[in-house]
C-alpha cells in the first residue's frame, strides 16, 4: 500500500534557460528561481510534507564563472536573511547539508544563526544543499563509520548529512535533464524519480501536486514482489 510522500528532494534546474528565453542575464533566472523556492517551500508545508531538500549549490558549481558564483551566494544570503520571519510564520526548520562550513565566514555565520533561530520549528524541515556532492557526503560518512569500527550500511546511513530526516520518497528534477548530478545518491536507492520539462522558475505548486499524485499512484516494492 503506497503512503503519501514524507520527504521530497528537488534538483532545481533551468534558471539559465529561463533567463535566456527572456533575453535576460542568468542572474535574473536565479532570482526568479529564489521566488520559486519561496512558493514551493510554502506549498510543501501546506501539502503535508515533513521534509523538502533543495539542491542549491553543488560542489561542482564552483566551476561556473566567478560572477555567477558570487550572484548565487549573494542570493542565498539574502534568502536566508529575508525569509527568517517567513520560516517562523510557516513553522519551517532550516537545515543545511553538504560541506557548507567551508564557505565564506560571513555565509557560515549567517547559516549558523538561521539554524539556531529555526531549530524549534516543527512542521517542515527545509534542507538546503550547499557546497554539496553526494560522493563527498558518502566519503565523509564512510570515514565516520570506519572510525566507529564498522562500515555497514546502517553505520554509513547514520553518518549521512540527512541522517535525522525521513527516508527520501521522491526526487524531482526540472528542465528536462535526466540525471542525478551527484545529488543524494545513497538516499535515492529506493526513491521514486520524477522528471519534468518545466524550468525551475516556472515550477509551481500545481507541479509539485502532480508529482505527489503520481508518487501516490506508483507502487513501491523495495525489491520484493
Ligand atoms: C540550475 O539552473 C540552478 C542552480 C545551479 C542554482 C539553483 C539556485 C537557486 C534556485 C537559487 C538559490 C536557492 C535557494 C535555496 C535560495 P542553471 O543555472 O543550471 O540553468 P541552466 O541549466 O538552464 O543554465
């Protein structure tokens, strides 16, 4: 019997193409992407999701031009600062996954503060993947497991960045690309995958609803019959 999804993750792709279609600079696409994040976080809570994990900046995104990296970091900082009240109003607990402590000191301080300020919130956990790469996460988890004495699946899982979150049910990628791009590789082992051609800034609550409806119709067998 399929239950409703508890944890959804999204690879938010297509900001650049959204901007290009409008003859706008790429940063305009990322700005529109932040608006979509706001709307979807609210919708996720309303739709009863316990957790939403968003791929905001991968460990590979450093290869982008410096100006774009700076734009993305700036948007992230502004988002965290300006939405703290919104998180409180919507009972959203912020979490950050990835190697975020290696980011600039001002970003780390801002995140630390936001984590503390939202730590008591209960309705939805918003996990933002920042400087995240799944292979890096797995290496860190395997090392921690080995330090504890046993490299078992359970021990690795217990040391993943997502260890305190519900199992991943559904992974969505926008913009028509069909790959995982080093995102939540371990957690995707039994997740349903959902790909849509919508570009991220155009992804609306109705699209999230459609993905959740499709999830509810699929039968998950976890390798059984
Ligand atoms: C992919 O579009 C998107 C990103 C690399 C960054 C996603 C970031 C945001 C939506 C904004 C900040 C996030 C938060 C949580 C506040 P792309 O640039 O690869 O698009 P393209 O493939 O069309 O060029």
